[in-house]
C-alpha cells in the first residue's frame, strides 16, 4: 500500500475542475493511504472562501464541498508534534510554516509529499528535500 502526504492544493483538485484534477483524483484509489497535517482544514476552507469572495463559486457550493471533504479518506495528523521540525525546515529553506508542516510530516513518516503548487515544488526540487516532493501530475499510473 502506497502512502502519501497531500497538501491543500491537491485536495482542492478533488472537488474543483482545474488543471491536473484527474491526476489528483487518482490518489483516491483504495491502495493509497493519504496523510496531512491538521492545518489542511483551514487551508482548504480559506481557498474556498477566496473563491467565493472572487465570485468563482457560490456559498452553497463551498459549504457542500467542505462537508464532502470531511468524509474523504484522509489521515489527519496533529501539527503540534511537528512544530519543532517544521520550524527547522522553515528556517533552513525560508518556507512558510504551513508549507513546512506538510514537509515535516512527510519527512517524519518517510512518505513523499504530493503537491500541485508548482512554485513550492520548484523552490525545493534541487534541495535535500527535493526527493521527498512529487508534483501531482507526476504520480505513477
């Protein structure tokens, strides 16, 4: 069974038709276990809120997506145990604590982090953390 850490950029593609949504949906196969730090809830909600504010989606659509997301097969891990290692990553690589919490979870478990955030991926791909990162479009079939 394959294990992956996913960030909010990937989870949103499960619900919103975007570039590489089909690839993101492949992560929902039964032979994958998906993990995320608990901040994924607020990040996911924040992006939906922004899309609502920009009139890209209706409020009732956002509410349904939020409700559906709670039922997805995602193992959510507490961020408090990751704070020290996330800070080290944030300091070393000049990344936000949000990004660093995903990285700290992946690093602590020995899993790869799947992201659809190309700026994030490109900023770290040539670092020691690069092998831990995977763009959603590069997922194995």
